[in-house]
């Protein structure tokens, strides 16, 4: 699955979950992305790990080999989780607006 296909999948799920029952402005989407990044910063400031689950001790999730499928259904927390939330919000918007995000990322990366 490429990034554009994933963006469509993310958007479809958001619609199914009722996120788009009320139209969201671009400004609201940007503010929500900002809030996810702020949450990542707070996790960092609190010395939290990249990913963990509330119902499990933080230590259980610190090792790279941790099998996260064991916690299916529990809400993941942590720095990386908040970063993922921001990316998901961005991909949702791209899926809604039919933005070829994969192409624009490649163009911008080549420019950088």
C-alpha cells in the first residue's frame, strides 16, 4: 500500500467513525495537528517512552522487541504515538482532499 492509498484508508475510517459528520475547517485541522505535537512534547518533558499502554507498566514497552499486538484494543500512549496522531490527521485531510501526498513529499524531499 502506498501513502496515498493509506491516506484514503485513514479518511474512510474517520468518516466511518463519524469524524466528518460535521465539516472541519482547514484551520481546525491545523490546530488539531498542533495539539498532537504539543502532546508529544509533554510526553517528552515527562520522560515518557516512545510508546506504552496505560494498563501496563511503562517498562514493558521500552524494549524494541516488545510485541505490541499483545495489547490490541488498549489505547497506546507516548511520544511516537502522539506523532503518529499528527500524521494520521494530516493523512485524513489529504485523503479527503485527494492530495497526492506521496508525490509532494518526494518533490519536497528532492528539493531539500
